[in-house]
């Protein structure tokens, strides 16, 4: 009777390689690090570090993010990132990398939205706006031209009297007779002296003329200055040792928080800041001739 051969005993399976999570956990424990310490180094939540060590890579997102976290974890522990990635590649539950679409599959081209019509509309609106602006500018210029010529004609007669007293040469005999009797009746020096004194009289304080002020601060003081057109010339705090120069159309309205700390010059002439009794604040106006009220 023939003897049947018994099947040979199966060889023991080769020891399985550690998973990437086990490999990293062993490396962490070998270095005496806690999960919290590794999470701080990786700037991750503790639950994500635990997911890595338990091979729950779905919590890490796409495979590209999982590989990035594994490389960084291995670098923190001083391990080889390539060895960890090789363990990661051997897992069967790793999310499959999306396959490339075959070239034979026809992908419809994306529809291009035409912007020609909206651009034409916008361009038309801009062109119409420019035409309206040019028309308004030309209309305003034509309206302002006759107005500007009126002051020039009005000032012409005023300039004539100013030139008559200056022409004192002997050739003007027509204007001389009214003045000759006064010279003959009285003393020549006495009669001519008042005429010389009266010439500066028209230079009185006239609203609308320019005025220049220089303020020098010995201490900090609040200052507000407005001109006749309500234009703000200065609004703030003057610092010790600072000098500020402003100019505007008279009269100027001035407010000083600490008048004793301010030295004031108007039209290059020093003036005294008016103050009320027992009050260091001052509020006054400056005329074109430099007078303070």
C-alpha cells in the first residue's frame, strides 16, 4: 500500500513591517516626548498627532497633506522621512491618488463670457461724461470772461488820480493854477507840508487786504487762526521754541489758549497781544494795517 506524502508545513509569514504611525510613535517614545510636545513642534492639534500615530490618515485630508505631515513629524524626531513615506505607501487603506483623465476623453472647453458688450457700454458712458464735462468747462469759461473784464475797466479811472499828484514838473501849466494862489498867499514850506502828510492816508485798514503774522512760542499754547474767507490758517498746538508764519486776507480771527506764551509780529512789526484781566486766553482780530481788536 503506497504511502501518501504529507504536505510540508507552511513557512511562518515574514514579520510585517511597522506602520508609519507605529514607527513614529516608537520614535517619539524613544525620545521621551509626549504627544502634546510633538503637537507644539508641528503646530497641530493633539487629535491630529494621535490620528497620525493610529494611521487614521483620512483626518489629514488629501494624501499630499498626509505625506507632508509625515515628513515633518519624521524630521522633528530625527528620523528619515523617506523610510516613513515608504511605510505609508505599503498601507492598503491609503486614499487612492486621483487618476489622470485619459487623453481620449473629450473635455468640453470652458465657455468664455464675452465682455465686449459691457465694455462698449462703459466706454460710451465715459465718453458722454467727458463731453458733458468739457461743455460745462467751456460754458463756465465764456461766462467768466466778461465778468473779469469789468474790474479792469473800473480800476482804470481810479489809477488816473493817483498819477496826477506825482507829476509836479513845470511843463504842466494847466494843473498848476489852482495850486499857485495857495503858494502865493502863505508860506511855501507850510502849504506843501500838509500835502505830503495826507498822501499815506488812503493806506488805511481795508477789509480784503493781505496780512502776515509771525508767532513765536515760549510755552505750549493752543492756536486757531482764520482769515476773512473763513480759511483755516493754523489749528493746533504751538510747541516751545517754535516759530510759525501765516498769511491771509484781513481781518484775521485769532484765538490763543495761553497768550502769555506767544510773541506776535504783524507785517514784521511787534504787537502786544490783548488779554482780559485774570485770563490768559485771548481772542482778537487783526486788521490789514496790523491793528488788533
